[in-house]
C-alpha cells in the first residue's frame, strides 16, 4: 500500500509540474508570437515540455543501438534546458516587478524557440538514419559504391592490356558490315527509265503504215 501511495504521489506531482511548466511555455510563446494562431504555442510544447518526455520515453523503450539511445537521451536533456529557458523568461518577463530580469534574456529566449525547433527536427532525421535497418542499407550501399569505384579505376588498365584484341574485333565487325553493304549494292538490279525519251515516241498507226509503204 505504501508503495502504491508513493507511486501515486510521484506521478501526481510530476503531472502538476509538467502542466505548470507547459503553461509557462505556452504563455511565453504566445506573447512572443502575437500574430500567430492560438494553436501555434501548443505546437511549441512539442519541442519543449512534451518533447522532453517523448525523447525520454524513446530512450527507455524504443531506441535501438547506442547511437539512437545516446541521441534520445541528449535531446531529452536538451529539451529540459529549453523548458528551463522558457519558464525563466516567462517568470521574469511576464510582468513581475520584484526582480530585474537579465538584459538579454528576452533575446535569448526568442532565439531559443528557433534553435530548439531546428535541433528537434534534425534529431528526428538523425534518429531515423540511426535505425539498424537504415544503417545496414547505408553500409551495404557504401561498400557497393567502393567496389564500383575500384572497377572504374581498373577499367583503364584492363583496356590497355587487351586493347589490341578489342580493336581487332571491332575492326573485323566493321569490315564485315562494309562487305555486306558492298554485296548488297552489287546485287541490286539496274532500273529502267520510267519514261522513254521524247524522240522515241511511237507515231500514230496511220503514219506507221505510210512509212511502211514508203519503205516498201
């Protein structure tokens, strides 16, 4: 029973703390990005409060291999620092007059929104590339590229070694084509003129008979 109560108290406190930090993050982002839709500050929680918990869960239950586990843990701690920056900026710049905030705190916090966004997006891409199947494909493709590169380097040497034989084969093929073409031209029949010359036109029948009579 005591363990159950302790567990309940722990998760209760953790839930309240996350809701508290998330509210501060939402408030600061909403103030910094006044012209955006009210949903945009909720999206910012993904790279700070929710992102911190998500990367921690990925580290504990989903990451495979040392690369993914290290990346998930680093991004969880990185998002934790982002949560601290957002909460500090909202508490000190949110209207309180008891403590003078650092001079450049607002500037750092604005830059932090952009930096934490880019880093988390890059983390998602790198995490995907560190998957065992993706790593296997990249390694195999790299080895295949190296073999192909070596083959290209050896091609010139091999070509020089058997260049005479290859050129002889090419010349023989070209000669065979030439002989075949000449044989085809030689066997082609001569074409008769399509029309006889004008002076070779036959005379009318009556004139032919007259000519025959005259010759007779």
